[in-house]
């Protein structure tokens, strides 16, 4: 597998566009369009929140019932959630207008929104934005970058990735972009992730690969414990790599899934590290748990602990908060077996052995924790299972950002 300098347009046949439609923000791009000139198989995972935004309901219907998709329209600023029948009608109108402009069936267009809940979309501006983007579709690196920038809300950086892998003697490419900074606690942040590939694969196995990789990527991140109404992860694949079609779970499927996992984990970590107000990516590795399920529960319990996240911000090796979070994770373990380490680019320091604090240097612990990527390693000494979760520190700025979000 090879990492590339690219994003949503890295795979063959894909183009992107962006525009400033004035949805909610002033003087910035707030719409993006992803397009394949060739029909794609599509797969998707969506929020588990019972309160589902109109675009989520619309896309679920299309992904499940239609054989091909060619475009995705995304707007930032307004979530189109809790908007009743009108919200769904706006999704249909967006897809219809996009289909007319691109000369593709309206049922081959997906829609996505992110932003404030409870506001209706300004559909006339949406349609004007689609008209503008049709004329600026491009497969350039810059177009991919600007599309990733256009879908941001409280994000501070664009989030992109691209890789290539050889499958069946052909070069297969996967590109992606995502947004997410607050309301990040997926269970499939607000999280939107869009992936494109030229792999030749059946719709059923594309869905399987996405579901399997989402479990160990987006579903293992948390910024604030809130699961959004709009969480969406969609992948389109047009088959232009011309590899032998993947129709069973063989070595070609595994090679594709491994590359897809890398893409999704990379994007997931970028979201976690860009949590609202964050100064550090906080990683929790649980080793030697008795099952994968319990390892995941333990890791996510620590990474979502507000007290632990605040301690990471303060560069405070407050190990009691980590043990406490392990204890209320809903799993069973022996506290007197647990070892705990802190790790960063500045070194590794063991804090706890067999559930008891060691005579460690607080100054050394603080030095290690003064990093923009901090890892807590929890060794449960119970089995062979391991899991990793990602989050961020909790800062004063998180409260400021969310106190003023609607203003």
C-alpha cells in the first residue's frame, strides 16, 4: 500500500467542486459536489441516533434500494435535521436539480448536510450552488482540497487522505475527505465522511468492507460523547481500476479492506485530533483484554472520560481517573492486575503496576504529556485481545465554541 498526496479526486473518474452559496456562513465556501462520470456502486453507514436528519433518511433509502450512484451534494451550516416533511422534500429537490444539471437520474444523487439543527435549507441557494459547481467540476488536487474545506463547520483543518494498492495486477486507489470536530461520538461526530475508489467490487462486498472497517475507525473515536443526528459515511466505487471483480472474501478483498481501514482510521484520527478547542490527540490502547468487545469498551470508556480528557489538557498524570473510567466501562477485570503507561514522542513512562502507583517522576510524566499526540496504554493482563480508541483533550475553548455555536 502506498500513501498519496490526494483526497476525494485521487481515484480514476472522480471530480469535485465547491462554492460559496450563503447557506449560513458569510464569505466562505459552504457547498461541495462529488461526481463520477461513470455509475458507481455505493455503500454507507449512518447514525444510530433515533433522531435522524432528513439527508440520512434519504441516503439510507437510496443506498439500500438503488444499484448505482454518481454524485453527492454536501452543504455546511444547516443540518436539515428535525425539519419534518419539508426537510425530506428539500433532499428530493436537491437530488432532482442535481440530476437535471449533471444529466443523471435523480435517484443516483446522494445528499448530506451538517450544521445547526432545526433550520430549513434555503433551497433556492442550494440550487444556485449546484448550478455554480457544475461548471467548476475538476479532478485536480486543488479541487479536492477546496471541497474538503467547504464542508467544514467548527473544524480548524481540512481532513483528506488517499492511498493506492495493487489488486489483481491493477493499481486501485481510495481517496477520502471528512469533517468533524464537535458532536463526535459515532456509533455506526457531526461526522461526515466521503470516500471514492476505482476498485471493481460487488455492491454487497463494498458494504461489508465499509461496515467492518467503520467498527475499528469512526466507531472508536469520541470528542464529546454526543452522537449526531447526521453521522454519515459513504463510499462510491466506479470500477475503473479494472481489477478482476471482487465478488468473494478472498485475498483481493482483504487487500482492499486493509487499505480502506487505513483510510478510515486516518480520517478518524484527524477528526479526533481536531476536536473543538483541542490541543492534543488522545489515544487509548487496551492490551491483553479477555475479548475484543471488552477491549473496545474499556478503551472508549477512558477516551470519553471528561475528567481524564481535562487531565490530558493539563499535562497531569492523573492515573486515578483512568482506573475509574476502566472500572465503570461495563466490563469485568481484576484491578490488581492492571498496568498503565503514558507514551508520546517524548518517551514512555510506566505509572501503575498491578493496580498500584509506582514511584514515578511527576516532572517526567508532565514532560511526556506535553505533546500533541498522547497515548495511554492499559495492560489488563487477562487475554490476547487489543483495541485502540481516539479522542482529544478537553479545554476551555470547547465550552466557548459550543456556548456561542448558534450565534
